[in-house]
């Protein structure tokens, strides 16, 4: 059997997933079951769009529950290394500037379960994170992005 993928996450990220799982199992499941019951009461299921929509939603909720359970089962908690603030690593926040224009950006490198680029959290699987991981403050790094290669200089790691 194939080895299951490890899901890297912070303790905070794990807690958020546990909360979502609890909500889906205790509240959302019941809401969907109620919608199915109501839709069934409308009669003929073959032409009942409310029933079809509720069944689709039920499949989505159950799929998300399974996904979260697998992620939590294979969770690897990112330990904070407060000592090493010179090397980019999982769980660290990195500040860099694009060369030559000097536009600065700040991202925290997290596991894919927690990634949210709009919140400044990028997945360790992203091209940006892959290029930065293991690099040190002051290094210039070439990053392959969907828009082409860019050069960045690492300014800080926290």
C-alpha cells in the first residue's frame, strides 16, 4: 500500500481543522439531513432539484469530513525553532525583496492544509516556498513562478 502523504501544519492550523471537523460532524451533517428530509416530502425524487442539491451537499460534506480526518491522521506539527532565525524553514516567516526593483514581500511558509496566500501563508509545496526553503538571510535566490523566473534576496527570517 502506498505511503500516505504527511500534512505539515502548525498547532493553530491543527486546531482550526479539528474545529471544522467538529462543526461538520455535529451541525452541518444534521442540517443536510434535514434538507434531504424536507426535499423528500415534495414527492417524486426523479424531478426534485431540491433533493438532488441536498444529496450533492451531503456528498461534499462527507468528502470534506474524510479529507480532514486523513489530514489530522497524518498531521506533522511544525515545531517552532526560535533559535535559528537565519535559515528559511517550515513555519517561519520570510521577508524578501524582488530584484532589481526592490519590492518587498513577506510570507509564512506553512503546510498545504493551512495555506492562504491572501493572508500571507504559502504552502511548502509552492514553487516560491520550494525555492526559499533551506536558504539563508542575505542569499539571492532564483524562483520559478508561473509568470517566469524572478530573483529575490532574503532579508529576514522570523
